[in-house]
């Protein structure tokens, strides 16, 4: 066998490893949650009972699923104007200027700040602020977590949007300008329809990020095992409950936590797949 | 003459429709809104970094980099007498470096190989599948990675929290980033360069080592640095795999401290709160420098 063939085989085996790794990930999650799946079956998805007291253990994931979706949707809604404005700033209004490159570097830095630091900042700065303007008595809850998550996902929402907005062809824009359109009209009638799929995909991917964020949310949501009743209600998320209870968990509780991890894995994978699908379909 | 002028003027005003004033106003208003929200977004960077600097700088001293953290009692005594908290986070700094080095040793070679495979076979359907799986892997929440590595390494291999487990978790998070950045930077190499080497009868491994990797070196470096900066601040997966260690440890099968883990620990101990900010300042400074460095290298690349 010559060296080229050996190399080809090595590269191929390396690529097989990634298949193996992802297969093993799913396998381990499923095997780890078997105890819980046998015990609760489908009820796990629809029950919001979470009682780790030995002897009367009862686990259901509904309240965590609700908390996760609630915070992430709120985060996306708050992040939307921020991300969209930043994209237009960088990719349209101040395109190729020094200002734009500074702004995009700063937004990239937002992606570099670790989750735990967002959590600390939210806990020590944002939470007291929310208390002081009288939104909630303690400052914990869906709203505070959603705000912090929104800042965290802005860079993920902008990066792909920027590229697609920049890719809209100049001829189209110039045609609109020559008909007397204002810049705003060009943005709404030319740029948005042409860049729609890329922008949508980037928000979907950002939403996927928000679903899995752990510590920043854990520090701010209040960790109350209830289904959130409103914007300022406390709650708990799937990632938070794993982080909070993993240390002391064993047996059935551990298995239930792993099943929550499996659910989180499935949900984020679906969301990411949808995002990729939109990109591929319309690219 | 006069008459026609008046007529023309009249026509001129008619050319500009009334609605234009409204459209123009809306146009300007929208620009204002865009600038407002953009400034709001980037001001968050300054707010967060400013908070760290303002609250953390006075704890940064030599001891901070050379000593292990104090126990709760020492911290309480120092606080009640108005001093700064003694001790530092050297166990966390060394631990973080240890974890990152082992994770890099696992993820970088494997990531490069898979990236090269994708580049070589980019049009194959199988490569498309690998690419999709890589993207999915990148989207897996870090806490779930922690759970999985707990099941793999902590339970089965080291029978307890360990450096190895933490490194595997971090490596799994680095891997997709490195694979994609490798493929992207190899794609930028002109085909002629590779063809020239092959035409000379160079064995393919030499083409990779002598042509592909050197010419895309800056791109590869950017990807690696960015991946390291992403995992350096990861806390959640480490909580499930390395746990933390108040002392310095070099044994790969034993728990180790890490800066983000220490921040979490300080956060949960009311007496240690002052150490949070300096540790965060250090962590963020490190992460941001790596981030900017990778951007700078990326911007300097020539091909």
C-alpha cells in the first residue's frame, strides 16, 4: 500500500470517528435515561411534578420545558430589534466603514464573554436594577433571564444576517433608488425580501443557542419548580435543573435528569436542523 | 417670460409630492432607531467589561496569581477587618491551562484530519452527512456534553471526577469549530498551488504537510484560537466532569480546579464574593485577548 492510500484511509477513519462519537452520544443519553423512561413513560413529558424526596419520587419535565421555551422565546423577541439594527448598521448603513468594523468586533466580543460572567453581571447589576424600578420584588424570573439571554444571542443572530444582507445585489438596490425609493423603502422592499431566508435562519440558530444556555439562566431565573405564569414569574429551565441538581442526584433522579438532557438534545437538534434546512433550501 | 417662470415653479412644487416629506421623515427616523439599538447593543460590552474592571481591579495582585484560594473563615476575617481577601486562584489558572492543553491535544489533530477529509471529498454525499453531523454537534448545549462525558469518562474510565473527563468535554466542544474552520481555510487555497505540487509527483501526505497546512496556517490558527477562547470560559460541562479542586493537581485521573469553576464556587460563598470580580476580570481578559488575537491574525492573512 502506498502512502497516498494510507493517508486516505487515515482521513476516512477520522471522519468515521465523528459518526461514532455522535452515535455514542445519543446511545449514552438514551441508555442513561432508561430507568426514568421505564418508570414514567410518556407521562414524563406532560407532568410538571418534580419531587426528589426518597420514597415518593415523581419526575416530570413539563415545567422545565415550559421554562426553557418561555425564556428563549422572550430572549429572541428582545434580541430581534437589537440584532436587526446592528446588522443594518454593519451591513447596510455604514457598510465597509471603520465604524462598522468596530461595531462588528464589539458584537463578536459579546459572543466571547463566558456565560458565567453574563450570569454574574445579571445577578449583581441587572437584578438590583430591575428591583429598583419595581418590576419584581426579588428581581429573579423569566424577564431577567430573557434579558440576559437576549444580549448573549445577539452575536449569533447577527453574524449570518450580516453576510446575507451584504450579499443582496447592488443592481437591485440601485434600481429601487433610481425609482425614487428612500433608504428605508429599499431596506423593506429590496433587502428584506432578498435576505429573508438568511435572516430567518440566523434567528432560528440564535434561538437554538438560547435553549441550551445554562449558568446565566440558572443564576437569574429563581429556580422555582413551577410553570411560569407570566413575564415576571419565576421558573426553571431544563439546563438549569441539570446544573442545580446533578451534584446530589443518584438513581432515579439522575436518570430523570439525563432524560431531561436527552430532551434538550433532541429539541436543540431539531431547531438547528430547521435553521440549516432554511439556509440550504434558499441559499 | 415671467409667466412661464411662475408656471415652472408651480410645476416644480407639484413634482415633489406631499407624501415625500412623510417618507423622508420616516427614513430618518428609522436610521435613528437603527443607530439607537446598535449603540445599545455595543454599550453592553462596555457595561459588562467596565463592571469587571471597576469591581475587580483592587483584588489583582501578585498573590492572586501565585496562591490558592483562602478558606471561608480566612476570607470572612479579612473582610470583617476591611482588608482585601488573601490568596488567589493559581489552582484555577493552572487547572484551566491543563484542561485546555489536553483538550487541544485531542481536538486539534482529529479536527484537522476531519477538516482535510471534508476538503478532499467535498462533493461526496457522505461528506455532506459528516458536515451536517458536525453542525449538529456544534449546536449541542454544553451542559448536555457535560452529562454525556460524565456517563462516558467519569463513570466508566476514571471512576470519579477528573482532568481527563473535563478535557474530553472541552475537546468535544472544540472539535466542530476546528473541523469547520479547517475546511473553510483550506478551501481558500488556490487549486493551482496544490496541482503544482501533485504534478511534481509529491506524495499526498507531503502535499498536506508542505503546501496545504503552511499556506492556510493563519486560517487554521484563527480557528484554533477562537475554539480555545470559546471553551476557556465554559463552566457547566466542567461542573459535571472535573468538579473543582482547592489545591493544585497534576494527576489526570483526579479533579482539578478551573477559573470558571472557582467563580461559581465564590459566587455560592457569601464571604468570597470579592474574589468573583477579579477572577472574572482575569478570565474575561484572557478570553478577549485570545479572541482579538485570532481576529488580528485572520485579518492579516494574505491568501
